[in-house]
């Protein structure tokens, strides 16, 4: 299990194989990792624009997965998606990873079981994140959030937004993998 100091930022995900993805998970069993479904558009993913791979499992829509590149290989975590809830189309929410503002339905709370024994005891950590897990595309301007009005433009460069996003994601991963 990596220490928080090992969670160094490495930009952009290199194309990964099915086996690399499944063997990267630190907070689920090998059986659970073996049963997860890859994204439906896996063959067409825009790898050059991804700082991490994130998707809601098409075979288990209350499960989501993140795979983040690391110097010693990809780090995968499994997350729980809350059940359907009613949200207001008038209110807005902010992703804690990429800081993109969305209509409230565009951000969801995901809960990650902690890695190791603490996770097996039921301990989790949560984060509000873009519901489509496309943070990398939002910070690059490749995808636009569905937001009513009052959207604030940022003065940070795309590289600055990417650095901030990966730092926020690293902080979350450190909580999941802390031993």
C-alpha cells in the first residue's frame, strides 16, 4: 500500500490494458476487481487528455472506479455511488477535485472504502466529484458543464488547473490509502 509521500503527481494516463487496470485496485478484493466492467467507450478513450481514468461501472451503476497513474504503476480505487436522489436544477455544486461548477446534479458524493483492514471494517472517506468523472476534460475545456447562469471564468492557465486538480486528487487518494 503506498504511503502519502509516494502519491506523486504524474500527468496524463498512458493507455492501460484490462489487466493493468484490474491489478491496480487497493481497496477492493481481487474478485471484485475481476468482476468490474470497463467503460463502454474504453476503446475510444481520449487517453492524451486524461490525468486519471474514472468511470461509473456499466454493470453495477452504484459503483465507480478511479485509476490514477503513479511512478510505480497505476493506483486504482473503487467507490460507491449514492442511490438516486432528487436535486434542484437551480442550485449549483462544485467538484472538490477540479473545482468545476455544475448544476447540482452534475456533482455527486462518492464514498471510497479505505484500503486494508480499516476498509474491511467499513471505514470510508467521501468526496464530491463531477458525476461523470470527466474532471480532466473540464479543466482542459474539452467538455463544458451544464450550469444555469453566473459561471465564473478562472484566471489560471490550463496547466495550473491541471496541477490543482491532481493535487486535490492526490490528497483524496492519500486519505484512502493511509495505513
